[in-house]
């Protein structure tokens, strides 16, 4: 009888300790437990657009079981950028249990050259491709060999760099004012959150349409924006915007689940580690590590619903962790 009582007391004590010791989330730039695989070329026919949509997919091919499936991030590349050149960032996400669908938009160098002057006329087509990727999660999954689980099309995030960052802003609710003064809404409420790398602020676009300051009031949902102090911007006009303009997806949106990562001495390309290898300054592996680690925490918090990741985002002393290289703002 005494032995039974002691065993019971031990069980109660262990249960109490477990309830008082919630799982913690710490700064961890190391890859996660999943092996990363890439499908370099995939085309899926979209009957609405009457054409094949080219894309690439990065996904977990081996690792722990994922009973709930892997959340999906749809990624929109920068203007005239190579989608595969963003794997330096996105492979970190995949190693932590995400699948990433990259659109090869019509301006991708993989598809040949186009006239730069038509770039912003492609905006509706780019938006349609992002939404079509969300439509196609089940079809895409069937094309992935060795997938260690299933893709979860109900847990979606959108991400992009530069022009692709602008597309993420639009998908999350920012309308465009057309040359005729009409509001064009390309938002897609299926996307739970956005990760924006070097996005854009208010600006007139080449085709005479406009992304206004008021448009940012309409952006919904959690959002993580990042940019560097060497990251000035333009939209193909003579106007050169200061680096703070890149942080507009944070500074101009309404408070609530918004984060901004500001990197000292970082350029638009992380030194050539994203978009194109022939752009930017010296390879910025430290900046890459900071960006990848923090936006993975953001995805874990708002797509996977990890409360420990959310606590980390809201309390981490990022300047101390990064030796003053980065600041994480929150609102």
C-alpha cells in the first residue's frame, strides 16, 4: 500500500513539474530536423488563365512524422529574379517543417527576357498565379516524391521579395488604384500571414496605377517585414526612396501582430545571397542567418500556432542576440 502511495505521489509530482515547465523557444539558427528536397520544374494547367503555370517546390523529404501535415508558403520572387535563388532563406523554413511553392512569374529569367517596361502590367497575372498555387496544393503534393507527410492547404502563408513583397502586400489586402482611378482588389483571405523581404511603400507604378498610402490600412493579418539600412528603393522611375520606405508594410499598417526586422548595413540582395548572385555587395551570411531565424519563428507562431514562438517574438532582445546588428520592432 505504501509503495502504491509513493508511486501515485511521484506521478502527481512529475505532472505538476511538467505543467510548470512549458516548452521554450530559443534563438536557433541551425537547420531543423527535416531533409530538404527540391522539385526544380513543375507546370500545372490553370483553366481560368488557359495556360500552364510554371513553379518550383521545396519540401521536407525525410524527418519526423507530421500528423497535421506541413504548412505551405507561396513565394513570389522579385522583379527579374530567379526563384531558386531564394533557397538560402526558404530552405531554413523547409528544414523546420514547411513546404514552399515558388512561382516562376512571367518576368523570371528562367522563362526568357521581357521588356522591363511591361513589368507592372503583369501585376494581375502575378496575383492570379499566387492564388492558383493555393488552389493547387493537393495537385502539387501528388508530384512530390518521398514526401514525409502531407501538405496542409488550410495553413497557408504568402511571402515575397521586392516586387514579390509588394505582391504579398496586395494578397494580404492592399488595393491598387488603376490608371482609371478604380480600386483593384487582388486579396486572398486564405493566406494566414505574410513574410515580406524588402517590400515596397506607396508609389506610382510604371503603368500609371498606384499603391497609395491609404492602401496599407487594408492589409490584414499577421505580417513580418524585413529590410536593411543600405536597401534604398525604386519602382522603375527616377525617384529613389530611402531604406525606411522598404519598411512601409510595417510602419503604415494598423497595429496588431506586425513585426519589422531592421538590419544594419544590409542591402537589397543580402550581398547577392538572394534574387541574383551578380547583385549586392559582399555575401551577408550573418544577415541571412538573422532573417531566416526570425521569420521562421514568425511562421511557427502564426501559421503553426506555436505559443512559445510567439512569446519569443514578443520578448527576445534581438539587438543583444545579434550584437547590435538588428532591431526587431513590434506593434
